[in-house]
C-alpha cells in the first residue's frame, strides 16, 4: 500500500484547523485516557488502521492496560470499564454509526447522568473529530506503524 495524499502538505490550512480542534479537546477537561479510548473505539468501528495504531500507542503511553485495550471491541461484555467509560463508548458508537439512523433518545438518556452538558458537547466534538481523521486517513491511505506517541501525548 502506498499513501495517496499527504493532507498536511497539500491542505495545511485545513490540517491545522483540525489540529486546533485537537488542541481544544486536549484542554477541555475530559480525561486524556478516555479521549484515546473513544478515539480507538471509533477507529475500530471505521476500520482505520492508522488511527487504531496511533491511539493504541497513545493509550499505552498514558499507562492504559493491554487488557482494557484488548477488551475494547467487546466493552459491553468486559468488566474492565467504569460506568462513565461505558457511557462514552455507547455515545461514541451511536454518533459514529449515524448512517444507521439517529442517536436514539434512549442512548442520550443512558449517557446523560455521566456527563455535564459541556462534557457531552466536548465528547461529541471528539467523536466527530476522530471520525473526520478516520475518513482522511482511510481515503488517503495513511500508512500505519510509524507513529510515535512521545511527541503527541502528555503524561498524566
């Protein structure tokens, strides 16, 4: 496989705007590990190898366990996650799978007790952003494997 286009090189304004959103998300108050887990889960759903590699590495760099990472694809049946994390995964899946319908009221009601209005807005922005990154990486065949988290992740 060969990368088709380097978006950062050909559309730096758009790329930098996306990075600006990521900067906001890193400072919004949501837990950094949670952000990487929801980005990893959306990337699994979308089949984005580059983003799976990136967010797996970022989560590990922050101390996330292999067990929790391996169990993410079956989070509903895995006992390793908090209720807040489960709510975030449910929201991530519903927002990511919009092509299958709307985000159901029942999902919103299940997620609501675990996030404030601002946190839910930020969580939705994070899901929207990773879905955009997934579409960019998949469309332009960004090659996975070379990402190094040290330059991008901060330690908690």
